[in-house]
C-alpha cells in the first residue's frame, strides 16, 4: 500500500481524498509541513509516499501519471510529488528544509529541492489534462470547469497508444486494440498476461504452419495477426494502467523475437513436410533481421549522449518529417514489425514458405540498406564527440570473449591496433567469410582464417570505439559469426545441420538481444563470466570452424555438435537472463522496442 499525505486540511467539497484512494493510496492529512514530516517518517521505508496539496484540482489521470508510475524514483506535477524508497531520504531532507523556510507552494519547492539534491524528478507531460492549485474561490471554480471540459478517460485511451507508430499499427490495429487494453485493465489482467497470451498464440500459429497443409497455413496467418494485436495490446495496457515491471521489461523485450523466429521455424518445418527445404532461407532471414536490429541498437547507443549531435542529413530528415506523407512512406519502406507481420501473415495464408522467406529477405535487405546508409551519412557529416559511456556500450555489444582479451594484450605494442576499428573488423570478417565460402567444407584453411579473425577482431576493440563509424563494428561481428554458422551448416550436406544451426544462431541472438536491453535499462552488459563461458563471438566462431574440420567425414556428428552447442548456450544465457530480469536490480521499464 502506498501512502498519500495531504499537506493541510482538505478543501471543502474536494474529491481529492477519494481520487487518491481510487489510485491505491492510504490517505492521511497533516496539519502542516512539520506534521507532514512526522507522518512521512512513520511510513515504512520500502513504501512509496506522495505529498499532495489539499487545494489540488485536476483530473484523476493527471494524479495517476504523476504519482503511480513505477519507472521513476521521484515524480511531480503541480500540487503533488511522490518518491519511491530510494528517493525517500532526499524527500525527508527537502521537507525539513521547506518546513523551516515556509512556502505557499510546498510540493513545488520539494520538487526543486530534490532536483538540487541530485534526484531526478520526472514531470509527466499532461497535455490537456488539468493539474493546478487554485488560490481563491474564483480560480477553484475555473479549474473545476476546466476539468469538466476535458474527458480524462479519452485522454488516457489516446495516451495508451505509442506516439510514433507504424502505418499498419496506427490505422489497422490501434483504433480498436486500445479498447481491448481497457477491457483487460477493468478485469484486472496484467500486461505480462497479455504478453504471454501473444506468445502462446504465435507458437500455436507456428504449429499450424508446421503442418504443411493449406488449411494450416491459413490458420497460421490469422493467428499471427491475432498475436500481433495482443502484442500491441500489452504495451497499451501498460501505458493505460501504468503497470510497468521488471518482468514485463524482459518479456516484452524478448518475446517479439521469440515469436517471429519460432514462426520462421514453423514455416520451415511445414515446407519440409511438402518436400521443400527452406531452412537456409529461414536462417538467412533470421540473420538479416538480427543484424539489422544490431545496426539500430549500435547506432542509437553510440549517439545516445554524443555532443554536437547534428548533421545535414539529420536536418534533411527532420524537414522530410514535416511533410505528412513522407513520414508514413519512410516508416513503411523499412518494413517495421507491423508491416512485416502483416506481410508474413498474408503470404503464409496464400502462397508458400519459400515465397514468404524470399519476400522477407528482399524487404528486410532493402530496409536495412536504407536505414544503414542514412546513418552512415549522418555519422560522417556530423562532428560529434562520443562519450566513454557510448564507447563502453559499443564494446559490450561487440561481445568479445576471453580469446580477444588474451590477443589484445599481445597486440598492444604492435602497429595493427593503429588501424581504424571498423577497418580491422572488416578485414577480419572478410577474410573469414572468403575462406568459408571459397574452401571446401572441412578445410583446415578455414581454421586458419578463423584464427586470423580472432586476432584482427581483437585488435578492432583494442581501443575505445569512439570513431565516426565505429558503431558498425558490432553488426559486422554479428554478420560474420552468424553467416559462418549458416554457410558451414549448408555446405555440410547433413540433412539436419541447418535446423541445428538455426537453433544455435537463435540462442546466440537471444544473448545479444539480452545485452541490448540490459544496456537500455541502464544496468550495463551481462556479467563478464557469462561472456567468458559463452566464448564471445570470436571464440564461438573459431569453435564452429574447428568442429566442421574435425567432424567433416563423420556422418551426422557435426549436426550433433551444433545441437549440443546450441543447447549449452541457450541454457546458460536463459538461466542468467531469467535470474537478472526477475531480480530486484533489474530496471522497471516497459521497452517500446522496434517501431510497431
């Protein structure tokens, strides 16, 4: 139970007490600042506390936004301020100082004092919602009229939808999914339950696709769209009810990829039942999608807090966003999740898995080229200085393991490290992929190329990644590792090698997505031991090439090795990920994820 303390006697006829109780607060009234301090100290240390001016007039949803959002240690609106357990000591100090000084706007003074004390105070954008502290009867009457003139439930429904969404989601999903979110909220359902329902629906869709029958494909397409509606609903429910949680952050951040890649596997299984082997296309589509996301993540992290973050390309992009039709066109051509799932669903129902995958690969390749080219232009035309935090984030995204650590120490005095990190990464990846593609399966020369990859990829991260294009280093490593697994599995001529490779890349990709969302939550990368145990990108790549060379002439042993490696990586990263995201130290955020 949270506690709300009124800083004085309630105003006659005010509904404030009932409004606060409807939001889950135990309401207590103080006679003044000194009494409020005593009441504050009596509240158990782990509870949220709100201080509210008894003269407050405003919408209930304005109070909800200001006082109940779990993502912020402290938040305030005119006439109200709240603090969670971590910010409680600062609030107590501020209240003591404000009580000694005396002020007519106590909550405003407390918010300013918290800011000055180093506690970031979130001030939600209220828009047309009313939150004010009238000082006389005439002002109170005007404030109440303003409250009556705005339907806060309509505002709450509108704000449940993301401000920037894709065309398909905005015009074909959100007009009704927001009402599903409200229906769920009124029945006590949580965003996590809706997220789980979305996952289960997608898994059933994948099972229908795996039948290989036309009826199964049609059912799979319909269920995939239903899953996407639920996927939109869970985020809208979180925003509507302000139910953000650590578990929700993990589920929402990872289930989208799990659903999509499980559906890819279902399509590949269904095609195999019909005599068409499309596992290479399924794995290629997954690799392309994952690398595209890594480009997005790396660019955003590199420029998260960069100074002088402007360029002519960015200015042109801003001008284009001023033209209504170009906004939707630019969002659609990158094939975001809404358009992508709609395309997959329709093509699954009416065509074949092979056509679905080729459409995915072509569409996603175009979108990846478009976005990457724009970001490269922005990077080379802006004069930004990247921070140590950005360089560390890129190093974490690179996922370099123990072999890289050893090699870096040996290379510190050589001239190799003087080359640009992106040049070194491209040399390493190019040499590796040239050998994998150009030499027979099982060739020992591929191992030599993998050792070369280990050395040069380690050199690429020997210095801080602060160059204009250094954000491309992690995507280059992802493409090299994943493509190596794909090509070796495809050239092994073992019938189940590609499904095993699909599982291995999926497990490793989960680890990389998990790294991204931990960084986004402000908690840093996964623990160093996890990177060491999983080998880092260079260790896994070398291991797969060694296994291919040693097991080339031993029947299905390469497939079994890939399967064992996939299971081992999946178990380690999943157990650690679950431990982290359900722990008290995980960030209480609801990730908006990819543009939907």
